[in-house]
């Protein structure tokens, strides 16, 4: 599955059958996991779409990545995005973001927002490459454990991309 080059994956809408593997991937990447039924509920909302990256020709394999996006008529927000650790640096995160941006532009939504941990260099670099700019900082926003298992707080950057 993970001998991927940049061409043998595709971005598409998640199916209900993908939600368990999205929940698994979410749980591996974020301190507060989301259950399959939380993903089911999100995906049912008409103002939310869930994209997945999958290996071409492997429709039943676990997803390689996901991007969950919520929007109003004016503005959208990345709720969560992650790529399987074994599939990183192959353009999947970029492709998941670009597909979301294309769809939001087609719907004439003018702005895309997200929050990211100030220590998350990979994600910040990805967003900057796509043209996002930092518009605010939320000190102590994330509640985490440091390398010694002690409680720690890090700031969030609020980043914005104009889609106009
Ligand atoms: C952030 C994340 C989604 C990126 O996914 P990815 O598929 O590895 O990213 P891509 O291969 O599409 O990389 C696109 C660009 O992002 C930047 N980037 C990605 N990972 C990077 C890293 N580890 N270090 C520095 N830059 C990085 C680079 O500019 C890269 O372009 P390049 O490969 O041409 O240099 C992935 O690291 C991830 O799932 N992280 C854990 C979950 C997470 O933090 N989500 C974001 C929460 S806000």
C-alpha cells in the first residue's frame, strides 16, 4: 500500500465505510480522538464535507489521509486533516487541501480558516505553501503532554487563505 509515488493516489469524497479508518487515523494523530459515530454525524451535516486520499485500485483499503471541512456561505474551516505517517511527504496533504480549496472556490466561498499548533512545523509549512497567512495567535490553546508525560500548553496560530 505504501510504495506510493505522487501519481497512484486519488482524492475523493469519503464513504460511510471509510469513517472507521478516518477515526483510527484521527486517533493516531490528535490528542482527542474522534469516534466513528462522531465522524458519521459530522459527515451527515450539509455544511460539512469529508475528503479522503486512497490508493488507486484499492477501494477497500484503509484511507491514506482525510480532510474534514465545514463551511458557511461565506467562510470555511478545516476541522481536521491528517495523512498516514507511512504515506507522508508524497503530496497527499497538499492534494487533500487543494481539492478542498477547488470545491470551496466553486461554491464562491471567500475565505478558508484553520487553527494549527505553533509547534507543528510540517502543517504550517504546508499551509504557507498554499498561501495561508497567520492572522492571530491563541496563547496556550492546546493542552498536551510533553516528552516527560507532563501537562503542557502550546499556542495556536489562526491561519487564513483568501479564496477570492
Ligand atoms: C501536515 C500533514 C497533513 C502533511 O501531509 P503530507 O502528505 O506529508 O504533506 P505533503 O507531502 O503534501 O507536503 C506538502 C508540503 O508541506 C510541507 N511539509 C510537509 N511535511 C513537512 C515536514 N515534515 N517538514 C517540513 N515541511 C513539510 C512541504 O512544503 C511540502 O512540500 P514539499 O514536499 O514539496 O517540500 C501531515 O504531516 C500530518 O498528517 N500531520 C499530522 C496531523 C496534523 O498535524 N494535521 C494538521 C493539523 S492543523
